[in-house]
C-alpha cells in the first residue's frame, strides 16, 4: 500500500513540475516577440530560463530516481534533460522561429 501511494505521489509531482516548467519556458519564449530589442530579449531569457530549468530539473530528479540507481547518474541525467528541454520549449515558443508563410508572398 505504501509503495503504491509513494508511486502515485512521485508520478503526480513529476507531472506537475513538467507542466509548470513548460508554462514558464513557453511564456519566456512568447515574451521574445518581434518588437523587443535584442538587449531586452537577453534580459528576459536571463530572468526566466533558470526558473524553468529548475522546475524541469526537479521533475526529472523525481522521475529518474524511480527509474535509475545511483545518485550521480540521476543528477547528471536530470541536468542534461532539463537543460535540453527548457531550451527546446523556449525556442519553440519564440515567434521569430515559427514558420510564417505570408512573409514569403510578395
């Protein structure tokens, strides 16, 4: 019974941290729109990216501690996964990187 409840708790914790990490990173990418100067974009990324990375890192630590053994392995894999996922979500949300077909029509 205790194993089942702890498994449910870990699953819910990891899922919620992935959802909030995605929300933080997505809003960070959305703030970097066309009207913002590059200096302001750097400030936005410096302010919001560590928050998304931290939330993703926590979720991956919870997830990998159930799947793997070894503290160093869990921490290294969590850091790498959180770094890649936070950058991927931010870059997907940036308007400059989205395809705009009307831009190519003259």
